[in-house]
C-alpha cells in the first residue's frame, strides 16, 4: 500500500499555510496602525495644550513688560524732567 501525496494537495496546503501567515501579519500591522493613530492623536492633543499654555504665559509676560515700561517711563518723567536734577535730591513723600 503506497501513499502518494498528490502535488495539487501539497500545493494547496502550502498556499493555505502561507495565506494564514500573511493574514496574521496583516492583522498585526493593522493593530500597530491603530496604536500609532492613537499615539498621534495623543501627541496632537498634548501639543495643542502646550501651545495654549505658552501663549498664555507669553501674553502674561507681555503684560508685565508693558506695566514695567510704564513704571519706568513714569519714574523717568519724575526724576529726569526736573529742572534742577543733580543739584539736589528730589523731594519724595
């Protein structure tokens, strides 16, 4: 009793195994792309949050700078625009 493996049967079995391997890797690739998409969304959200925080900090710094410039201008007008500057100390108080 001889057992022959028909070439067609061997070929179809090999093709089925190869297609199963390809399907497995495609499934893994799809899962990885979903994970990457989730990570990209998280990065975009974090970037938007950081951008908003920096914009708020920048606006606050600009307000402080403008306030200090106004104070310096006020002090300059008080001390440097007196006609006898340098001859006597300004009377404060």
